[in-house]
C-alpha cells in the first residue's frame, strides 16, 4: 500500500489551519480534612465564595468559607468517597440547577437529578441556585388572588399572586395539608407549583407525591426532595433550587407557587454546616446570618411589572413551632420577612376544627387586595364575627344566663365554625365558597342542627350546581356579587331551606 506524501501533507496543513487552541485553566488544591459533609482544602488561593469545585472522584462541592490558609467546602453528594490528600479543582462556575418545561411532573433532588425512576431529564437550560431578588422598580403591587380552595383562608387570610404567606404551627397540626390543598386548587389555573421537601421523612414525601399524583396535580408540579436522610448541604440548598426553578417560569411571564416544607429544618441544616465550619454561634446556636439565609430566599417571591412580563412567584414557607412558641428565634425571623401568617393551633386540631386556623393570630398583610369582589363583599365581617364568638363562647362556659340575642349569636357562631371545616384534598372553587359563606353569614343555616351543617352545605352546593347553575356561572364570569345575582341567590337559598330535611335522630339530639 503506497502513501501519497502530498495528500498527507495537504490533510495535515488543513488540520493545522483549522486548529483552535482552547486553554482551560483550573486551580488544583488538596484536601486536608473531610467529614460530616465538610471538606477543607489548601492551594485554592483564587477560589471565590459560592464557586463550584470538583473533587477527583467527580463529586462536586461549594466554597462556603474562605480562610487565610484554607477553603471550607460543603460537599454536595457522598462525602464518604473523598479522602484526605485527594485533588480538588476550581470550575469557575456558580452552583446551578437545570430548569425548563422538562422538569414539570418530575421528582428531583436539589441538584436537578431525577429521583422518580422515569429516566433522565433532557434540558439545555440551567439557572444559578442563588440569584438576586427583583428590585422595587421591577415589582408591582399584589392584587391578583391566588385561590387556595380553603374557605377559612380565602375568606379571612387571602393570598395574592406574588405574596409570601407563612404557614406556622406545631408538628402534626395540618401545615402540609394546607399547602397541598393549595397546590390542588391550582388545577386549570395555569400556575406551576413547586413543592420543596426539606428535612422531611422519606415516607411523608412519598405520601405527598402520591396525593399529588392521585389528584392529577403532578401535571403542573415539580417536587424537590431533600429528606432527613440526605446530607445537610443538600437540605440547605433545596429551597434555593426550588426558587431558581420557579424564577425561570416567572421571568417567562408565567405564574408559580413555591412551598418550602419546612424552613425550620433548613435553618437547622445551615446551623449544622456553620458550626462545623467554626463560624461563631449566636442566639440558639444559629449563626448570625441565619436571617439573611431566609430573607434572600423569600424576597425572590414577587409579582413582576408588565415590562418584565408580569409573571409571579408566590411563596408558602412552613415553620414548625415547639409547643406554640411563636416568639422563638426562627419563627420571629420568618414572620418579620413574610406578608402574613396562617397560624394552626393544636387545640383546635384535636377538637376536630380542621383546618385548625386560629383566626385571632392569623393575618394577611395584603388583605382584601388579594380577593375577588364577591369574596370581599361577603367576608368583611366574618373575621370579627368569629373573634366575637370565641369571646362569647368563653363567657358562656362560666354558666351564666344568656339573653336571646347572645344565644342567637352563639348558635350562629357554632354553625360558622362547622361551615369553615373542610376535609383534606377537597379544595372548593371560589364561587362555591362565596355561596357557602353567604348562606352561613346571612343565617340560612340557623335552623339546621349543628352536626348537619356539613351535609346541608354539600346538598346546597349540589342544588345550586344542578338546578341554579346560572348563579354559579354568573359568579365565575364576573367574580362579583351583583344585586341581580344576590337576589337570585336569596331566592335559591329560601327554596333550598324549604327542601332540606334534617335527620330525625339529629333533631331529637338537638332538642
């Protein structure tokens, strides 16, 4: 076989002409200490805060502490594969998470790796996990309602798109249930929901995913899971990853809802990392910047102005209290950052009032701005009526004689409490809520035995839907309780009163 010298020469010449030299520089250091999700390295003198580094076995880390002679790195992954003396090199990149439509319907870890066994996630876009919050000029006031489907919330502590509403309470009082019902209520509303499980038991996360799938909510949801079994660094960055995913859609002009369940566990993971890094502890052994840790996360929730597309990101952070201690360090921090809180009380929960919302302490700082006109019209006095009822109830327990007017007020209060109870995974459409609360506040349930209020409400809504659908359709279309609709509703309620037959057994009990 003969070689033609001129051919070989021409090929070589072409290769040399087309050659583009790419110089890749990376600073390489050595690990001097590793353990508990933390590594210390020397020789990385030009490493930057928040920069990604890569260990020799492929595990990634994040520069957390820049010290005089060494760099403190939090290991994002299995730190047991890293040994003293291993090489570590800088990447010149910030920690990023893959984003895009391909993420919807998936269960991922905080780094964007799939956990649901449905194959790899194919997306070309990524976004930094830490990103500056929109400034004052980039925002617009919160005016558009975000329906939660929960009567007690939508009527008394309404949430608007772009708001940050804290859900706070002891363990096992239904905090996650409120958040999940809110996600379910977004069906058909073009809101992309992100549920961040931070430090939860893996069994609880599996239950949440099951509930979302059973109710068809995974079609517009993303679940980020950093369970209690995951290393502290992953629990710490999980909420920021959730915010980055939501921001991607928000800057495209879409609406998003982000649930952080829960930030108490994230603060504890951050405390663990900080103490291992020898950062000085402050109150309750938390580092001094734990407030900043939460504020830079929650300030990313916003309703963008129309020039930026008008997208929104609504945040529902969850905080767990110990024995109702709302004045502890982390709860007071997050209360001061958010635009209101829904306080869930154990006594109410165990008394069967679910959702166990304490009306006195719960508040929304956006208020009626985040309500439809119809809901605003009928719920104005509801909070005051319930607060007055609670006072009267305490007074009546002393066994004093009550006049007829006070007794009537008490009786209506008991019925309103029954009316605001709601089973889990059954969010109500806002039109149904308006009809239900209107009937209660105007006294149409006053003659119904207390224990049958729930049945009466169910039958009323069915009656309106099947026989008086024009009332419901009018409410949905105009979102306003006009005089015409109100007259139609009154007539329908009177007709329903005549039809409703209480159970005989119940009547004898109440008599």
